[in-house]
C-alpha cells in the first residue's frame, strides 16, 4: 500500500515523521533531519499548527521557511498538521516519529508524549536522536529571545531564518545581507 501525503505518493517502507513547532527551524533540527536521512529514505517534517503555543511565525511562514531550507532535497517532505499527531500519522501509515533530545530536561516531556502517542496508536513508535555537541544549547525559544534583543544567531539558524527573524523584530540588516535579500 502506498499512502499519500498531500497527493504525493511515498514508499512507506522507510519513512520517519519529524513533528514539531519549528518556530523557527534551527540547525539543531536540521542536524537531526540530516542524520535521520542516513537511516530513513525520507523524512516528513510535520509542522504543528498549534495557535495555543502562540508561535512567532504563522504556520504558512514556517512551511515556507522549511520548504526553502530543503528545496534541493527531495527526500525531505514538508507538511503541516492540526490536532493529534496520531490522527495525522494514521492518514500516512508512517510508523516512526522522530524526536530530538538535548538534555535530561527534555526527557520527561518527551517520555510522556511518546508514551501517550503509543497509548493512542500502538503502531506509532518514537525514535529519539541525541543532539549534536554543537547544538545542544540551541532551541527555537532561545533563538527568538536572543534575536528579539538584537543578538547574533548566525551559525545557529540558516541565513534565511536570520533574515526572517530580523524582519519580524524589525531589526536592521547589514548592507551585505540587504543586497542578498533583494536577489
Ligand atoms: P515542539 O514544540 O514540538 O517541542 P520543537 O520545534 O521545539 O517542537 O522541537 C521539535 C523536536 O526537535 C523536539 O523533539 C525537540 O526536542 C527537538 N529539537 C529542538 N532543538 C533541538 C536541538 N538543538 N538538537 C536536537 N533536537 C532538537
């Protein structure tokens, strides 16, 4: 059986879903996706459309950003979902949900979520990947906090995210970046 995500047929043999807010996507997330692609043929980045979390970027903006980041990689499928992950996954038949772990502080929440998802759908298992040493301190939340105050987040998020953050917070961009922006 070849299920579809947004009309695209995908071979379900070796696909993982990576759900999250990605508000915005960071190199920590990207590192997890790239490493997962060493194990899985395809990764579906599933952006949670969850207004309760009061995201900085709308789901449309987050979709646009992640699609742009992976525009050259056909093995990364970008989609959004509303509601329960298990309901979204049921439509795709994916069996593995991917999550990243940065510190023991992530563990309790992730353990509860993974257990809850498994209780809701026994076919969905959660695979955890440890963060890389370069990104253990990177979270979307701290990126937003630092960027809002005008701190440098270059090297922790892709350049297009740096530009989007500056736009959001109405911060000046350097001349060099402004030129690239208009390209
Ligand atoms: P959520 O709001 O669902 O936690 P996030 O976008 O914050 O969504 O994170 C999605 C997943 O990516 C989570 O499993 C989170 O632990 C993981 N993650 C976030 N930042 C990093 C990082 N720097 N290194 C590894 N995993 C990360």
